[in-house]
């Protein structure tokens, strides 16, 4: 019953979480000490969540470095902290698996009690579902809101058939204002004129060679920014073996040779409609606008072709709005043990939320769609 969540995604699947650990990607040695929580009622398992003891704040995408620095400046330890999250995965969804709201609320209370009993500075639930956030708010946790950009396969209100899925990519472009439509066509033309063509591979059609090439691209993206990649090659090897149906790979080729790749994951909404999640990308050759083509236009084209409801573009990136990914709020919940710091953070979050509200209003005022 716990596995049958309202909006299933691959990221809460056992195969995904187990691969993070067995591949050496999310372990105590990398700062993600697994401490998964199980809640039983009359001997029956009624709730569970992925819980980690964190010794840093990398790979979370909800930024609390300033909180950690404030603790340090006052001679207090912020780490280890407790985090309910899917490592390295800023995708909104269920984090508290529960058979009913009562069990979900009891799990939150148990998590706070466990963190307090173990002398931890704080407990954080990241990118939770609406049900998760409601349970956390009821338990007195502080809420925090951030912004992501998602594309919906639904014509805007000004279209001839508002809300209907797009017929094809040209129909999608027709829904945009002239400036954005022209810009996207120019960007796509640059990639095509450079001789780049794309190949789509899904599930078991992704070959071992494809996965190996993708990893070269993925690792290069991180190393270009001076960081080692979060995920090891073994993680993707596990995915190819145990969860292939959850992955779609876009491979860019020039003169018959692969030069770039982007990887998206596939899940579903509560009613079973398919959803795509932008995850990773990288390139071994530089081509103007290739990033936009690989990470946005190819996935959007695929989603339209296959009737996928939504494409979630991942963390951050206001530039995504020019590609018709619109702003949506994501949510996290936080508990701090120290009353003084909790009070200060609560005031900070109130100010931050006002800024997020204004930012969202400004973004919606700059919609790329027709008025």
C-alpha cells in the first residue's frame, strides 16, 4: 500500500533509492548517511520515508548555507542535520509514504521527536507533495517556497482550444507571442544548420554504449564547473538493469558521431497521465544553442508527440521561461531545535516568501504566450 502513492515517480522507487546507495553515490562517506524511517501501527507498516543524516548541504537544491554559517558564527554545530529527501533530485513529489493522513502526520511527529532525541540541529523535508507539506505545517514545521519552471502540454486560455494538448511543435509555437516564437525558431535553426541531428532512445532501447556516452557528457558538465559528479557510473548501470522504463535519452549526433546527450525521467500524475522530468545533460562539442535544443525543444517535441502532460525542467533557471516553461512553486518544511534560531529563521522565511510572491507575479506578467 505504501508503494501506491497518488503521483508515482521513479525517484521514490526502491530501485532508484537502492541504486543511490549501492553505487556509492549517496552514502555516509559522501555525506548522505541513510537512516530510513518506518512507522508501524499494531504491527503493520503504515508510513515510511527516505531519511538521511547530512554532514553538508550539497545536492539538496534548497539552500540553507546561510543558516549553517549563522550557527557556526555562534559556536554551534549545524551538522549533522536530518533531511527527508531524494538525494540530488529536486523533483516535487511524495516524500512521506503513508496509508492515510493520520499515519502521515504521526510520521512527521516521530521524525521531529527522533531528531530532538538525537540532538540534531534541524529536520528538513525537501520538495514535498501537498499532502506532505500539510502534515508538516500541522506539526508546526516552518514552510519555505521556491520556484521552478514547468511546461504544460495544454494550450493557453487565448488559444482556439484552450487546455487542449498541442497537435505538434508548430501548434505549440503558434501559441507563443511573436518574439518568443521567432527566437525559438532561430535557435533550432542554428543547431540544424550545424549539422546536428537527434536520436531518441527509451528504456531498453538505450544501449550500453549510449549509457556510457551519456555519462561522459554528464561528468563533463560537472567538471567544467570544478566539481566531481554526484552520481557514479554504477548508478546509471543500476538504472539500466533495474529501472530502464523510467528513462529517455536524447543523443545529439554530428557527422554520424555523438556529441551531446540529455536524459529525462518519466513518471505519472495521480490519474495516470505521463509526466517527464528533465534531469541531466552534457556536451563534448560546442554548438551554439545546443543546450536549449537538447534540454528543452527535443523533450517538448517528444512530449507533444507522445501525449505527455507535463515536462518539469528542474531546479532554477529563469531562462527556461523564454522556452515556455512557466513558474510554479515548490515547497519544503523545516524544524530547528534551537528556539532562538527557529524564531530568526521564521522571520527570514516570512520576508523570503513575500519576495517569492512578488517574483511569481512579475514572471507571470512576462508570459511568453499570447495575451
